[in-house]
């Protein structure tokens, strides 16, 4: 297992006296550089190029980006335009539209001279709620998987993607506090969020881990070397279907075939009750160069045709449990998912 470099958690974004600073995740793990964002346009650009990523943190960043824009242009037309710009940055994660709706609604409900303060307060409330959700998700997930000793995860669902210590990685961190565990982090092609980001976080948290080629996971499950698969989510449909980073569906199929729990962890802000099933989730298609290159190396000729869906959908019947801050839907069904949302605005 890889030895930890430090034992320090990380925050992917900071709101400091009216300034939004984000850790540029495109440069990790080679370099830690912070960017200051000043409004809707640069926040939308940072989201689109994955400088800030992960469904909950996309929502938090967008909320602050809109609040910054409202501070300079509080009229209704400008607020609407800024919201459209930010909403178009990435189509799959529901948190983006959810957070923008909250901030925009809070601002427009206030007199124009109070809109900046109302927007800022709502963005701060969203941030605080996501941090709090992470703590509860960690506890619920660790209670569920208390006997697991080797966890497989895909992409990055830690503090770089979510509030607090994250979602899936928060569960791993809580399990590690309770006993000895190890984490297998899948590389996660094409942009290697597992190799670049999850391993970086696990080292900082001091959790024993190994990096795994994506295609090796199924074979290790068959050999009995993996106790559970725990991943995050970018959108959950009303019936419990889950959209997550591309490659998740393959892990779910392998886990199901080998009788291994496949657990999805995420805040209720990722549940989209307005869509009936995963078939309605828009899957973002990204540029071909992400597939043709890896870590600066050329993998295929520049004119090679590519497909690059950023996400896939795992049907609810393959999900053992959906772990949220409000409890667990095990298994996720239309009824159990709806129960998690009772009482929410």
C-alpha cells in the first residue's frame, strides 16, 4: 500500500471576504495553484474546463459565481443572463441548476439594493449545508459498510468534488477512523481523476491505497479481493437510476455478478425528482482530445475519431444502497428515494 505523504484534508474552494478562490484541479497532482474567480463568466469557464469539478462543488462554485455577479449587476435581466451562462457550463450534474435556482430566487425575492447580500447569504448556506451533508454521509456509509476492509472507488468523490471530506471518500475516511481499511482507486480514463485526484487525497488523509487500472477491477472482484464498491454521483433520477463518471456502470455490473455491495454516496442535492429515470439524464459529450491524449502523451493520431461520453447511467436495480445525509435508500426505489426528500423545499 502507498505510504501517506501527509494526513491533512483539503478544501477545493474557499470563500474569503467576498472572494471565491478555487484549487485548479487540472494542475493536480503536479502543482497546487489557486485561482480567484470574480463573476459568472470566469466561474462558468472554470467549471467547463474542470478546474473545479464534482457535482456538489460545481453547485457551490456556481452559487458563489452568481452571487459575485449580482454584487455588480443586481438587476433582474443581468441575474437571469448570468444564471443561463453558468447553467450551460456542464449539463449532467443537477447540483448546478439546483444551486443557481436557489441563489437566483433568494436574490430576486429581495429589494434590488439587498440582492447582493441575499445572494451571498444563500450561497454561503448552500456551502455550509454541503459540508454538513458530508459528515452525515460518512457516518451512514460507514455504519452500512462496517465490515468492509477493501473498498473500490471510481473517479473522485472526495473533498475536491464535494463539501467536507466528500461523499464516497468521506465514507472511506470514516471507515479508516474506525478500523483498518484500504482503498483501490481506479484510474478513471480519459482524464484520470482517480489517478490524479483520488490518490492525491488519499495520501493527504493517510489512508492506505493502491492505484488500479480501470479494466482490472472486475477480475479482482471475481477473485474476492474487493469487499464493496463505493462511488459518488452526479445525478440520481426519481427511480434511483444514477449518473456518474463513465466507467461506473461497468463496475456495477461486475459487482452484481460477484455478489459485492455497490453503494452510491451523495447529498440529496444530487437527486433530481423531476426526471423519472436515468434515460432522461443528458450525458455530456466532451472533446476528442481528452481521449487522444493522456498526461500530455499522444495516444492516437490527432485525426482519430473518438467518442467521449463523460458519464454513464447505472440502473437502480444494480445499486445496493444510496447513502445520503438524510439516510439510506437500500435498495433505491421510487418510494425509498422519495422518502429521502420528504420535508425538503
